C-alpha cells in the first residue's frame, strides 16, 4: 500500500513522497528502539534515519550539555523544516523509510 505525505506549507509547491511504508518510531529513553532501528537497517529495502530532528532540537536548547554537541551541530542541518522537507522530497521510492 502506498503512503503519501505533503511537504510543509512553506515550500512554495507541494511535493509528494511515495513509499510503501513509513515507520515513525517514538519511544521512551533507554528503550529497545535502537535495537529495532538496527534490525530494520539490515533490510535491503529500508532507509533508516536515526533521530533526524535531534540536531535541530539540540540547537534550540543550549542548556543541554552533550559531549558530541558541537560536532553534531556542525555536521547537521539545524532548520527542522528543511530536514522534514528533505525527508519528504528525497525519500525512497517504494520500500521502507524508518524514522
């Protein structure tokens, strides 16, 4: 079955991402979510994105100290809207997208 999602309003035009399945996993800290993510990453038909909005959140919360903070902020897109737009416009055609 095909799942379609529209890009955020600010994009100026609508983009549609077609994927067979989109899995958006939200879980409690210290849960088995990382193990589940690695399991899905072993599938040849699956694209895995580990916490795609984490850098955006971290940039907005300077009080949160993390040993890898500066490295992550330098290497990542910090605008959450751009991250979502990128996910929606360049996701896998068919297959599984695991977020």
